[in-house]
């Protein structure tokens, strides 16, 4: 094998020498011109021949190099002996003389050293076969050219390889991961096992066993693989006579160093150049070889690839002539010396020659890569902020740099400054305003900041403008879509309501035409006690469902044998309450016979109590009962089934548009006016118009007030016209039950006494002229605003706590100003009337009002009324009913009247003060009264006629047989009733316990005598509200029984420290006042009767 290498080296040397000789010949010919026989030698032809020869040599050299690079080197056998060296023949042309070119000219002079085309083709085929190991002739040609016999390949076994199972899941076991403590400390050796070392360096780096910042130094191999240089055999390299070594080599006294010495590599071409060219020095990097020297041909593409593949690193090739010396090992300082590894940075520059920095660099030499980057970033920050002095803590810097590199994140300026020992001073400098612009690149940074701020402002302004425009466009689009949707919905609702109204009118006409037949036949009455007030008013009402559920007395319509009652309850009634009303209505037979019995009458089966199934779906929407029933399809279906095959109609409360929808769904008429008419004439201003058209007396006042100036003008004129009236009332149109009422006493005006003098001076007749009232009117207008602001008081302070709140609501909803009766004794009464569909008018109930905390708020009544002459009352109510009927009002309504004695004439005055087009609580309690007494209320005569209990007449002694029962004459009864009794302590007592307590205290009802106390239960869950009526032979007895019952109940359910919230005391106080007036009336009437009797 060694002989082959030697032969190839000799062939290479010959090719190089031939090429160099050709170059010298070419240079010599350029300086020679031969003339003879008048002819000039054609030098161009010689140049062409030499160029062809050079091309041939270059091609042969490339083929040689390729063959050498692809040859297979094998070691010789041990038993083989040393073969004799075979040297290739040396060829050296004579370059001293130039032959006579004219004598050597021939046609094939340029083709002397060039192979024929056939040989070139054959040589190319050989090279292709040798370069292709898969070619069939490769083995034979390799043996023929180089004498290498390749071992024979064993044939593959036949048959297909057995397929193996596909292995699912991981095929490599879990590998170790460096612990966190050793990962952050680069001076601890990682715990590497033998298996970890076999995985390779890349795996160790990925798993963190070797830090990413570690500088890996691979151990140098004893033999470095590189391309062997070509040396000439005839000359041995000498050490040189100059006594200088070749870059790290040595010249010893032993003589020239042999080129084959171990550990050295000598370049033959350099030594030959030193011998042939004096003045050349391999140690001088600026020396250039002369042009006329031998030039190595340029490498081909193939030789470039081969050389690139086997080219050593630049650091190694630059020291080819130097012996390979082992690199000195780096010795780390002990860890204990890291305490004083701080160094100083002045003006953002590190003095690398300083001993502190050198010590720091030597200590952290293994991790210097990451530290250098951190230092570079720190110095840049210090220069940018013009920090003059910064003292760096070496351990902090090393810990920060290694931690940041292990975490894979960049280092911020704050992290870098935290490594300084004087970081407080540095932070103070860095945080100065504008400090960034005083350091390196400050002008550019300021320009960038200014441009950035301006561009940000400009873009931000444009963006905000775009957002505003986009928001506005979205708002406009959404508003338009909502408006369009609302318009469509509104049109659909209007069409639906118009259809319902038309159906209501057609059914009302049918009801009016067949009313006599329906009233006398078997029928069903659907009671829906709904308060269809406006939505703001419903939201302001507390416990709307409880106020709608106070009319359970409507069930007593079953006293008519042809009536079946369907009562829709706004609250869920428990089983206890249903049993109570079943037993109460079952007493009708016992009341008729005046004998208590346990057998219920058939009237129990003729009433049904239903609750809308949507009652729990809208707990906070304050919907009226008709609206809840509208959204209760199951309840509506059940009502349809109950009224199937029988005439039926609805008796509602305050009618609402949804009542028409319910009636249209059920297909039944409503005994009541249109909702719009009911809402219009139930207002205070509307009722005044009805009273004015009826021709009845009404209090002085003015309606339809919506502005403050209109209020001042109207009230000033009214005060001036009626100076005898000391109190004026302001009523909100939409309110009811005394809620929206305020009063003001004009006696607080400073000019009131002077105005009365003026009135007496002119007299009542002339006072009606404007010229007489002018001065008083101006004075009243001047003082009225302050009077209202100081002395006007709302009645319901829970809803209107101040005058300003009331005035705001008054002007928004509209209202009236009316005079309060100018008397100390004023009695108000309520009359319930019915306008039947055929136009007939009947009075159903009449009673004097019982007031509570205020005389302007009714809490109950005494039936029948005893304040106004029955004929006068009947005439007034008839006129009002006819006026309502002319406006299309039918059904139930109630009229509030006030009676008093005029202060000047002492005549009784009756004013119509309010009109409510709905079914009232007093009428519901009257229905219960009539059923439990079996009597008849004659409002025309203002008396309640009750059959007297039958008395047994004992027979004579000679007469045998049972005693004959003779009917007694009719007697009268008086009733005190209230449906608005409230006591919070009642909720702690169950109804069974409550009735036992009443029984123990003697509170009950005597069926035989048809007098006593009856209760109306409203709710089974909260139980703090109930109704009560007391029946007695005279009014004084009924009032005393009512007050006693309230006192007993309050004492039984209250404790000294837990009185609760109640209106019992207020009613007791008012009843006591009424009793005092009754006693005075009886006392004043007794002397008159005695004198008339005498």
C-alpha cells in the first residue's frame, strides 16, 4: 500500500514539473524572435501548441487527482515483506537553449503531446466505470488499473422478509433532566450517566444537561485527516540557511529536520521556492512570488469539490508548517475568590486592561460568551443615559447572564442596572427627565421620540375620529333598525288592538240586545279584578297583586241559582283559604233557613277559583291581572271549557287593552266601557267634565293643569273668588284612592285677613266683579308661590315625600285644583252603581266613608249611608249615570260625594268629588253582606232589610201538636266594613289559630240572628292583610263591634316590644270620633223629641 502511495506521489511530481517547464518555455518564447531567409517564425502557432499541451496536462492532472481521492487504501498484510521501491522515470527538459523552430515546423506540431480522440473517449469511459461501483465492469477495471481485488458479495437469501408488528407508543425510554439547582449553577458537574453520554452532544444540550452557554472544546485526535502534500523524491527539505523556522517550527543543531519526522508537516513547494527564488521567506506575509515562476493550473469544478470536502479548518491550514502543539489548559480560580470580582465602567467604556476586569474575565472564562453580551448591553445602556461611573458586581452579572440565557429571554435595562453596586445613584441619573437624550444617540432618540409622538397623535386622532364615526354610524343604523322594527311592531299592535276593539263593540251590541234573556237565564260570570292602570302607576304601587286580590266577595254572586262564577285570582290561594271560602259560601242554605247546619248548599259547586299559570314568570314586571291572563294559555283553555255551551261575560276591574285581548280569545263580551273611555273619565279632570255635563254640584276648581304658571293663575283666581274656602286640594289626574292628593291652607297668607275685609266691604254680590277683586288678586298672585313652597303638603308621604316631588309629578301627569268643603264637619260617601247594557241604571251600594290617618283617604265605610237624603242622593247619582251612559260608559262605577253645611246659609251641600269607572271594594264587601244576611239593600230608601229570625209560637194547652213557626217582620241592620286592614304581625299567625283566637274572644257571626263579624282573607302566604265587616242592629253597635274587634286582634297578636306596622289604631281613632258625633246627635235630637211629644 505504501508503494502505491509513493508511485502516485511521483506521478504527481512529474505532472507538476512538466507544467512548470511549459510555463517557462512559454515565457522564453515571448522574448525570442528568429529571422532567417526573409521569414519570421510564427510564434502564434507555438503559443497555440503550448496552450493545447497545457490543457491536456490540466485535464490529466484533474483525472489524477480524482483517482487519488477516490482510491481505496488498504493496509498491507503483516507477513508480506518489504518490496523494492519502484521510481517513476524522471523527465526534465533542457530549458537553456531554444531549438531552431523553423527546422522543427511540421503540420502536426501542435498535436505532439496530445492524446488522440479515441484515447480520450476510452479514458472517459474508464473513469465513468470506475466512478460507478454498481457497473458490472467496475470490479474488473479496478483490478486491471490498480491491482485491487474487491471481496465477493454474498448473494441475498431468497424470500421476502418477515413483516414485524408495528410498535405503538414511545420506543425510547425516558431520559434524565438536569435538576434546577445544578441547572442554575454552572460550576457543578451535570450528573451524566453512561446512557446519557451515548445519546450525543445535541441530546445533552436539548435536555439542559449541558448549558447552552457552555464552550465545548473537543479533544484533538492524534492524527488529523487532511490531503497529503506532494513532495519530490529527488530533494529532501532542508531547514533553510537563514536560521528561521516556519511559524512555530524549530531549527536545532542536529541538522536539517527531515520532512518525514513525526509531528511535523513540511510543504515541498515552499522549500523549493526558497531554493529557486532568493529573498523568499515563508514567514513574511507580504512577499509575492515572481510572475515567471511555475504557476499551478487553476482547479476544475471536480477538484474544487474534492478539495472542499477534505479541506481542513482555516485555523489549521494557516499553520500547516507548524508542529501541532498541545493547547494549554485553562485553570479556573477557586470559587472563594468571587467576592472581589467587581470592576468599574467609566462613561460607558470597560477598561479591558484593568486588573479587576482581567480577574473577572479569568474567573468566568467558561461562560464568557453570555457575559460578553450582557456587558455589551450594559455599557450601551450606560452610554445612552450618560452615566459617568458604574461599579459592576461580577457575581450578579454572571448570575443574571447565565439565568437569562437558560431562560431563553432577553435582559432588560432594569435587570442590567440591578447588577451594579451603585444602582441607586445610577437609577437617580437614569430616571431624570430627558436623561436619555443627553447620552449617546440622544439627538436621534429625541427626534425619534418627537416623530413617534407626533405620528402616534396623528394616527390616534384619526383612529378616534374613525371610531366616533363608526360608533355614530352604528348607533344610527341600530336606531334606524329599532325604529323600523318598532314601527312595524307598533303597526301590528295597532291593527291587533283595532281588531279587538271592533270585536268588543260588536259583542257589546249583542250583549245589549240580549241582556234581559242573559240576565234571567243560566249564565257564567268571569270575574277578573284587574287594575289596568298606566305602567308608571303600577310600578309605583306596593303589592299590586294584594290590591287586586281584595275583592274575593265577588264569589258571592253565586247566591243567584242561575249564576256560575269563575274567579281569576291574582295571588295563589292555598288549600286552607279554598276550604274557608267553600264553607263560607256553603252557609247560604243555613242563612236562608236561619238554622246552622253542616250540609253545604249546591252553590259550592258553582264557583271556580283559577290562578294564571304565568303568575310566576313575571314577578318584577308589575303586570296587571289581565296581562298575566293573556300570557296564560292553559288558564284560558280551562276557562273556555268551563263556559262552553252557556252565555258568559266578563266583569273586570280597571279595564286595560289586554282585557279586550282576553275577551277576544275567549269570545265573550265585557260588562264595562272601552279601556280608553274608562281611562279618560276616571281621571280627576275627566270626572269634572262628567259632573259638569250632569248638572250636579261640584267643588269650585279648575282642571287640566299642566304648567306651573297655569297652576298659579288658576289657584289665585279660585282663592280670590272663594275667600271663605281656607283649604285647597291639588289632585293628580291618574292617581286613585287618595294617593295623589296634596292640600294647602290659605290662612297662612299674610294678606288673607285683609282680603276677607275687602270681601266683607264689597259684599257677596259685588265681589263677583273683576274690578272689586283686582287688588286682592294681585296680592294673592304675589304670595302664592311662597305659600305653596312652604305650606303645601302631600297626603301620601310614603309615595310623595316632599312637595317638590309631588309638584313634578303633578305637572307631568296633569291635575285639578279643587276646594275643600268650608266646614268643620264633612262627611264623604261612596255610591256604587251599575249601568246595564240596555241603559237601565241601578244603585248597588251606598255607604259613608271611614277615614284613617287622613280625612282625604278612605279606609272603610258604613252601609247604608246616613248622611244625605236618599231622594237627593238618588237624583244626583241618576244624573251622573245618565251622563256616563251618554258617553258610552256601561258597567260598574262608583261616585264619591261630600256633604256639609254651608257656613253662610247653613244649608246642606252635596258635592260630587270623584268618579271611578271600575268595580269597587265596597261593592265586593256588599255582595258578601247580602249573601250572609239574606237581606236586601234598598239604596233608594238607604236601608238594609234583613229577615228577622223566626220565633216559635207555643200552642194553647188544649191544642196538641208541634209549635207553629210564624215569620217575623223584616228588620234593619247596619254594617261597618273595610277591605284594607293591615297588620304585619298577622303574618306570624296561621288562619286556623287566628279563628280559634277570635272564637275565644267572642268574635264570630250568628247565623240565626244574622249579625256578628265576618272576615275576608286575601292571601295564604303573606297573611298581613284582610277584610272585615260587622253587622249590628244599629250603626252605633256596628261601630263599637268593629272597634272592639280591631282592639282584641291587635292585643292578641302584638307584644309591648313588637307592635308591628298597622292601621288598626287609626281606624279605632276615627271610629271613636264618629261615635262621639253620633252620641251628640242623639243627645241633641232627644230634647226635640221630648218637646214635640209634650
